[in-house]
């Protein structure tokens, strides 16, 4: 059956069913062909990626050690929760919940500062 201008309402049920089967078969073939092409492209990309990973592994085995992150000294706490003195914050990163709640209540960050002489000593600090 060739498609030109089809007057679908004028076709019989048998003709419509034949057209339906023909469209389904054609769609199946085209979808299978496109899937095959995509799988081939994916396989080609994976081969390239595997090759790059093999090169990196070989370089690591030769002697290029991955960079190790340097150790940072511990940071002394600068702020303390007056309700629970064990809760402290060094002033880095996200503010703790207890501090956020206090700030919303109208207090200032400076209200929670720990006196320098009361701070616990953490390791030896260099004097500049």
C-alpha cells in the first residue's frame, strides 16, 4: 500500500488493519536500526574511555603517585553555646543550629565569643 493522500474514513477495516500492521513493521525496523547504530557509537566511546583509563593506570604504576592532600592543623573554637559549653564552633563552615537559633532570637555573634585565655589548647601554635 503506497501512501499518498489517504482518505482514512473511506477505508475498510481490513485495509486499515493492513495499514496498521505495515506501519508497525516499518517502525520496528527503523527503531531496531537506530538502536543498533546507537549501541555501536556507545561501544566505540567505551573503547576510547577504557583506553584512556588503561593509560592512566599505567602512568600510576610507573611512579606518578596521586597527590596527597596536606594535613591542616586543628582550628581552635572561637564560639561557645552558653546553654551547653561542650558545643563550640570555630567560625568556619556552616553555622551550627544552636547559633542560628540564637541569632534569630536577636543576639549577636560576638555574644558567643570565647575568651582567648579560656580557649582549650590544641597542639602547638606558631607565633607570628
